[in-house]
C-alpha cells in the first residue's frame, strides 16, 4: 500500500488584514534568522515589538493601497490546488499543505495537522526558488523546531533546497516575460530594457557563504539566454531595510541610471517572487513606476507573477516526484 504522502509549501506569508500588519511584522522581526546580532536572544522580542509598532502605520498604508491585505495566501492556495491536481495526474495521491513563516497558516498548525492525519512521508517544497538562510533556511528551522516540540517523528521528510536553474522554472519566467512584452506596441518593443529585480539581502550574508545572490544571477543568466529576447537587460535588488550594506545596484539606482541614459521603455521582472507581494504590487508597480515616470521613462510595466503558470506548476510537480524517487 502506498505511503500516505503530503507536500508542504513553504512561503513567507502576509497580513490578511490591516489589523494583522503589526503582529505580522512582530513575527518577522522575532525571527533569529532575520535579527541575528550578538546577544540578540536577550532582547529580540522587545526589539521586535518596538520595530513592529513603529513600522506598522506606514506599512498599513501600503497594504491599504493594494486592497487592504496581502494576496499571498489566496494565490498560494491556488498553487496548492493546481499542484495536487498535477500530482494526481502523475499517479501520486498527496495532500498539499501551506506553511507560512510569519502569518497563518503557520508551521505549528501544519505539523499538528500532519500528526492528526497520520501522514507517513513529507516533501517540503519552498516557494523560494533561490536558497537563502533568511527564507528557506528560516522556514526549515521553524519546521524542525515545531516537529521537535510536537514529537512528530513518525514521518520521513525530504527538502527541496532550491530550483533556481530548473528548466521548467526558467521556461515559466520566459513565458511570462513574453506575455508582458506582447502588451508593448510592436513598433516600440525594441526600445524595452528588461530590469530583473530580486529581493535583496545584506552583504554580510554573501560573505558568510549564503548562495542566494549566486542563485539569483544563475536564474537571470538562464532566463536571458533561454528567452533570446534581443533586448538590453539589467539585474538589481530591492526592499533594503536598515543601515547595513545590501546587494546592489538597487532598483531605484537602476531606474535612475536608465533615465539618465534617456531609456524610454522599462519592463521590470520580479525574479525572486512566484506570487504577488507588497514588494511587487507596491514597491515596484507603484513606487518604482511613479519614480520612473517622474524621471521621464514613458513606458513602465511589470511582468505578471508566475502564480499558477502551467510550466511553473509542472516544475513543482517534477521537484516533488524527484524527491520521492530518491
């Protein structure tokens, strides 16, 4: 008899209402993988409370502009349904669960449910194609902690660490770029500059050996090579928080550079995101758009998120099946 199998999708999570913004931020800044300065365990909760209470009013205004809450859960639920259907077509009956890192449904809820349902084997599948200690690493640490606390040792677990170069993931990004380019008047497409924007990380992570920036560059190079768009392209980073040095150039610096060279058409490709986030809907599609228009860039667009792109769901399906073969 086949083992009872579950797939758990790791994702960041996002506040589902304006009231949820402050507790979401508190959970984020309580994460030891986010705030890891020496001795932080002594004051982490206090510091998280201070930071989240100060940042919440500004962040609430941003969420208000994109509809009053994050779309991550709704879009991840769609991905989970599509993945379950795709796995079933390949002969694998598996439930697909969602474990958000900083908002519901959180990891403990999922571990408890797997316990109750007597699941025998689990594939952990991060919706972060590029490994970083602050994304996949943090989700994995939270998973291990809750499995230990619940004494949930009756199921075997396999982790997909990264898939930044998976051919179907690359094909999905190429396809969505092509769709976005179709929105540009045909006679103007040759003027488009592709701006690949990834969520940044502090430089100290790179120095500590975190592979994230290398994974991002690999995806960028593969997409450009596979897409064969014949257009100028650039890689940059966004979402800097705090005084530390982060990966550069920033999205803002890149837009300023392009404007200074009289570039007229920009298509931003959110390379590290597989759903819509505040970082894409607000930071790129509102703030960066406004800055670009202010600087004289006449055409600005953003590639649609992968979400349930068929090639992306096929990628996730393949990742799960490959783990179960090993």
